[in-house]
C-alpha cells in the first residue's frame, strides 16, 4: 500500500475540533487510540453523544425533547429527540448576523459577499412569498437550478416555511425531472431560464416546462445581472414578481422526523428512490463537517455540487451550522477561473471528486496559484486514485507543505459512515476511521466479518442519526435495506477492503446493481432501460468497474443482440452514449466499453448476476 504522505504534528492536533471534544471526555488527543476511544463512546452511548453534539452546534429546539433516543420495539426505526420540535433551517442562523455566509463568483466574474443577515432576510422573503401563493406546511417545492446564492436562500426559505424541498439535479432531462416532481408531489418549482457556462448558454426553463416534465407552477430566475425577457407558461411567474418585501418570518416548528428535503438516489428499480432528509439529518451533516473535515467558525468551504444531490444540502448545513462561509462558483470546476476563485475567496476546505483533480492535472488550469489557506481537502462520490491525490496534496503550496485529503463516504440514505480524521496519518485514497455516531462491519457473502486484508460488503449497525427509515411513494424500505429480516443492521452496498495492517479501509466500488459515475449514483436498471433502445439490442446489463489503479467507476455495458443481428461495438458505444446523455444524464454518458455476449448470466429466479459480470470483466483486464 501507499506510504504515509501526511502526518499531523502535536500542535496541529491540539487545534482541531476533535481534540476539544476529546479533552471534554478525558481523552488525550495525542494518544495512539484517542479516536477509537471517542468513537466507542459515540456508538455505545448515542444519547449522550448526540446530546453533546446538539449543544456544541447550538441547536435550538422550539419545544425541548424529553429523551434523545427511543429504541424500544423500534430497532429498525428509532425515534430521535422524542417530544421535541425544531426547524433545521432556522438553526443555520445561530451566529453573528454580520459574519460572512456566502462568497460567490458570478458567471460574469463579479464576486459578491453575503452576510448571514442578508441570507436570513432573503430566505424569510421566500417563506413569506409561499404564504401568498397559498402553499402550506408539508407541501413539496422543487429546486431545479444551479447552486447559486439565490438557490441557497430558496432552499432555506422552503424549509423555514415547514415545506419540503424536492431536490432535482439541473443536469437531468425533462423525463427525469418529471419523475422526481411526480414522486415528490411538487406543488411548485424554482428554476433558472438558462445556465451560463463561460460562452455557453444551456436552456433550463425549456426542460422544466416541457410536456414530459409536467411541472406545476414554476418560478423562473434570470442569470445574475440579467432581466428575464422570455415568454412564460400561463400561471408561471418570474422571481421578481414572486418575491414579497416582508423579510421577517417565524420559522415553522416541525417534528424531528418531519421531512425537510426529498433527495433522489438511484437504485435497482426504474424510478429513482425518494429519500427524505428530516429536520435532524442536517445535524449529522454538520457534525461530520465539524469533526471530520474540521470546519471551524470563519472558515470558507467550497464543494462544487448541486442541491439535486446530497452534497448540496450537506454543504449548506456543514458550513452555516458551524459558522463558516459557503464559497459558490457559477461555472464548472474544471475552469481556470474556478481555481483562481479558490485562491481569491480564501477557501480553507475544498471538496472534490477525483475526476475534477484529474482534469486539473491534464490541463494545468490549477497551476501557479496560492492555495496555502486550504487546511484540508475532502473527497466523496468516487473511489479515489492514490497517485492523483498524492499529486493534489502538494498542489499550490508555496511553502512546500502537504495538505491532507479527507476521504468521506456514505450515501443519501446514511449521510456518511466512513471517513478520515486529521488526528491520524493520512494516506491518499484510504479511510482511517468510522464516522462518529456510526458503526459498521465488513462482512462476506455468508454474513461473517472478513479478516484483515480481505474484501467484503459494508454492514451498518443501528441506530444512527441520518439513516433513512422510509421512502417516498414506496413501501419497500425495509425490504431493500434489511433483507432476510435482519434487525441488527443494514447492508449498504459498498465493497471495502480491510487493510492488512489494520490502519483503515480502501473502497472497491459497489457490490450490487448501482454504479457511481462522475460522483453520481445510478441504478443499473435506469441505464439498461435507456441503452436497450440502441439498434439491434435485445437486452443489456450495465456494470461499474473501477480501473486497476483505483479511481472512479467506468461504465461497461454487456449487450445481447437480437437474432441475426451482428453487433458493431463502436457503433453501439456511440449510440449508447447519445441515448444516456439525452434520456438520463450527461454524468452517466461516458461508456467505457461495450461487450457482446450470447446471454446474460442469471439466478434461478431470473435476476441478472451483475456481480458475476463485474468479476468477469476484472478477470479479463487482469489476464
């Protein structure tokens, strides 16, 4: 395995948020097993741990809770903060009103700084505007737009009003927008007329108002600095008309288990899974940001993402609830101007996926800047590449220092279960701890824990804040996550190798029928349904295969052709790329390989054996 490339010194350790929590618990932060002691407390005494976390974060409950956790007869569905009420968006504004909440670089190069007061007041205006529209507590409101400063205010305003954000990525086609609006029960939609990317203009409202999307009343924003001039559908309205002047609002108090946000995660079924984040899921996100990414008051957090995926809400809670600023860039992170923005905004924690870093290395767009204010990076969404992240650790550090990469892994339905901490040596592309408040085992196909040096599937042990206990418009949550009636925990689907020396874990991708492509999870069925339309194709199986050197999954399609049809691999590959881009998402459209096969391997119940195909492809590459 890779040699250690970053090691904290005692002064660095003492300054971390983790060290402060350890000292409270009588643990020496410099002790060899300090984190293990703290983690053991967090999972053996969850009520004590999460009570202390809410105190540290300054969480305000409108009605005090009677107990932190109730598990009696609720092993699968624990109740948290029993008897209490709160509004999680309200808790994003517990710090100084004059402190910086957002630093944003607009598409035209203008840089703006928003205070907490400015963001608070705009989100209040949004909440008041919903009342004027006749919407009420529990109604779903969708956001289908880039993660701009206005989008963050809209997100928080929806939740303040006791309504539910329906998260829709701005990259998906009209059919995918429509399925999410339908599943989430959207009563209104926010979108932007166009997305501006340097010299390109990508129509956005056009997709939302398409017949396939079947969108309800839509509020349309113009790109920054522009006036909306396009003709809107009857009943739709522009942002200026929607927005009321009243900037005071009493946030609606909600039950801890009330949904605040529906985020969609692809699975093994045709429709995406609608997973509710509740009014306490943000506590888990903020806790992780504080103790794993070491986000502190006054920090500047940048993580190129979108409110359509879980890392968008994570950045909102992880930054604002820790009194840090969010750095937002209107554009793509591969651009030179994004890298310049990291320097100019004074970013201290930069979140990434490996494909972004690979782009910088190939283009040189990040070269020659001063990123010395960065304290750490964090990586999520893709399996990492060791050599690539070794390069990143010294990038733009004038003094020659190395900056660690905090690996962070979980999912919409769990937030995160495994990560790294700055108290321990950091090796690129490896995890060195379980996240606080969460426990897991790595098990083999027989359900037994694997030994050091072996690979298995992650099995999460309950209970933990942030883990889903229901799905929207589906009744099979427990069937999906607790197969065979298991009550001691839940299978997650990630494959992990336990390092032989016991120092951590390495990701080996997914075990089941979903794939991580460009930091986004897709169900194999979603992809197969689209590529089955390619000319002459009878059926397909989509798998994700990490490259031998590590890194993001590559999309491989096994295809069975119709009788008497000779398959042309290059032609199929081109057709499938186009179909995926147009009907599913550009994030999944980079088809790495198409393999022709006479028939797909199946179980006795006729399910396709994706795992066997993945093993066969790896064996083929190794040969």
